C-alpha cells in the first residue's frame, strides 16, 4: 500500500508539472498590436472575439485578460456598417494620447471590401483598476468597394513632433496613410488619405510605420496569411522623408509600383512572419510579430525580432517565440 501511494504521489507530481507547462505554452496570437508598457506590465491586443487582450510582467510569461468587448456585444454602429459581422475583431493597434489609451480595431468579413476601423478609449489598461473602462468613440474610416483602401489593419505612429499617423489597408486599393487628430482620435479634418503601397488588388496588408533618424520606414506584408504552415507571408519595407510617402525600396522603386525590400521571410520555425509592431524599451528596439508554429499544428504565436539599421535600412533578426 505504501508503494501504491508513493507511485500515486509521483504520478500526481508529474501531472502537475505537465499542467503547469501546458499553461505556460505560447498563447495563440494573430495580428498582435504594438506592445505598450503601463503600470509595470506589458500589454498587447490581437485578433479575436471581442478583441484579445494579453499582459506580461517580463515579455516572456503572458496572461490572457478579459476581452475588450464582452461576449456578443460590440458598438451598435458596426452592425449598420458591416453586415454579417459576428464579433470577431481583426488586427487592433493601440496608442496613448491625451491621458487615454486609444485602441483601433477592424470590423469586416473574410474577403469582403465592406469594412470599418473604429476606436475605443480607456484611461488605463489594467482590468483590475477602478478606472478601467472602454468607451467607444465610433468609426474612424470605412470602405465599401474593391477600389477603396480596405478599412482593416490599422497601425499608429507618433512622430517626434507629437503628430500621429495611421496606416491601414489590405489588398484591394492598397495601403493608405493619413494624419490622426490627437484630440479626437479620428482622421484629421481636411487631410486626405494617401495611397502609399500596393493597389490593384495586390497582396499588401498589415502595414506599420516606424521613424528612425530622418526617415520613415513603411513595413508591410506580402503573400498570404492564415493558412498555418502553408502561409506565405513575408515582410518588406520602403522608406520616405515624409510619413505620408512616397515610399521607395533600396533600388528606388515606389511601393505603389511593386517595390519593396525584403526584410524577413520564413526562417526555421519562423513560418510566415507578419504584422510588425515596435517596442522601444530599455534601450532595445524590439519588434513583435506573429509566426506560424510548425511544432504546434501551424498555430500562430507571438514572436520577437531585434531591429537594427545598416546603411539607412532596417534589419530584422529573429530572436525568440514570445515565451521562450
């Protein structure tokens, strides 16, 4: 009997360790937002029902938080703008302005040009804070036909002069760039949306704008996402002296004319890397992306790259999965 209890104790210990390891496995993450640091924790948002929210104290062990929108609830304006929307929000991004966090999100249905980007705000990111509350501010931009810039995949950048810009788009009309009014979070009145990459239904999406020195760098994905280990996503870049373009690659070719310098493609377990976000933290330039994990049935996971520059052009060096 003593031997039986000893074996049972060993078995329970092993099961406990297995359960702990399972809980620490990388979360499924697609289209991670720019990582923000607030109240001693790191936060990101990603594609999911109600918008997935994830936090960490160390950029390694991540915890799922409650979604931004409760189950089967979302802003009423979405239903009249995007018919058939079922609460699965795509590719959010967040930025802090005016003492609040502005969270931009995409509403669409797969393959459709009928899409919209909305924005919601909260004073804090921690759901345990008494000040935590998301207040929707409505639609930022929409699209209706395939010649429009598809209103998904927003990405925000604050310039060194305090002005804020948004890039967005997927296939269809290409990638658009516009200035954001920092008091409203909406497009700045009187400023047009400029097409800065892609167009003509070509495979451009998941753009991100980064400034380094005197140049603005537009990262974007070519290829196809969302096919697990068969995803063909890869990252290209162009640069400009203006946040609104024109952006050209290293050969001088405009990104609206098929240009784009390759910066990261499938490498080892980094399958189909995509959706750049930049965290400048502790002297590091840490780029977050998602990749498809061949060792976990092609599930998408958070991963990191180090960003450096050589001769005025960016280099992305794969570093690790989000929890390695």
